[in-house]
C-alpha cells in the first residue's frame, strides 16, 4: 500500500479534526488538545489531552475488533493521529447506561448510581444548536435520520460494546456507569461503529475511591483532567498486557 497522506480538512469537531486523505476510503483523524462540555459552552485547551484520548481510543477500538465488533479504526499513526475508514456518521448518539447518572438521574430524580438490572439504551439527536435532544426510534425514523433496522443494529451493537467495555474496565478496578457511541454508514451501506471511545464519552468510577475518572471531572470542575485520563491510559495498558 502506498503511503496515505492527509489532504483537506473535512470536518472540525469539538475534540477532533477529520481530514480527507489520498485514499478516498480513508479519513485522517487528529485528536485536539481541547475539551468541551455542555455542547461546547464550556471549552478549554489542555496539553496532552489529544494524545491520551487518541491512545485510549486506539486501544479500545483494536480490542473491540479483536472481540468481533467491527469498527472504523484502521491504525494509530503517531501520538495524536489515526487513520479510520470513511463513513457517513448517523447523527444519533447511542447511550448505554448500567447505572443512573447524568441526564437520566436528573430527568427521573433517580438515585445516583442506582444499578439497573439490565442496561438502558437511549438515542440522542446530534445537534449542538438543539442541545442534543433525546429522540426515540419513531421520531428518528420520521426525521429520516435512521431506519428501524439501523437503530436495532446500533442498540444491539452498543450492548455488545457494553459487555466488552465492562470487562475491560473491571480489570482496571473501574465500574462503567454509562457511555456514548456513534455509528456511520460505509461505502457499501453497512452500519459500523465509529467516532471514539474514551473518558470523554464514558462515565467511569474507581471501585475503591468512588472517584470519577472521566469528563465529569471537567464538567463538574472537580480538578485537573489530563492526569485523570493518563491514569485511565496507564491502567488500560496494564490490563491489555495481562
Ligand atoms: P448523559 O447522562 O449526559 O445523557 O450522558 C450519557 C453518556 O454519554 C455519558 O457517558 C457521557 C456521554 N456523552 C457524550 O459522550 N457526549 C455528549 O454530548 C453527552 C451529552 C453525553
Ligand atoms: N460532548 C458535549 C460537548 O463537548 C457535551 C458533554 O460531553 O458534556 O460539549
């Protein structure tokens, strides 16, 4: 394979930039040293954040592929750049919850970290202007955002991701409270797991200290974020070696 190089900036996200490449099937992802919350209303530059999330997401996507969960990840290029398969992102955030937290806790006045007997799945419509509203299957179908079959596949796949992530984090002495994933449609019309999986998109709690090891540290102003992400990476590398 001839070497792939990046060309035009295709999309500027809040944490990543996506570039086209010399291969039409491949996209170059640059992880930025930027963290945002509340749909971009809170935004800070943080040195080392891009590098840490790039590594964490690369390890997790490789692990998922090795466990039969197909995804867009091709390879990590250097500290904060990846190559991924080009897909058209479906504008739905698929959330899986094992315990009550965040918007679920607020919406239903549920007890913080109440354990669910079976995981909860939810969709949110990806739109910063609308503050990513909750959307159900029939609303998403009416808007032409996704088909019922695509949404079923996304929920089933997200639950498989949940099983694997729970196991990975358990080996790191961490409880997976909830997480968000995104899917895209590839050139053949197939839906595959895409975007990133990192402490930006998961809620993670240390089993001993009960402290948050994820973006809630930034959302709630609980302390410095990058050392927390580095702690996740250190534990993840150790768990993956074992
Ligand atoms: P929520 O409790 O705020 O609905 O969030 C559920 C999960 O989704 C949590 O792990 C954080 C993650 N998430 C994102 O990755 N991006 C977002 O824009 C939001 C709102 C949540
Ligand atoms: N992902 C959203 C943002 O970056 C919201 C959040 O994670 O709280 O603004």
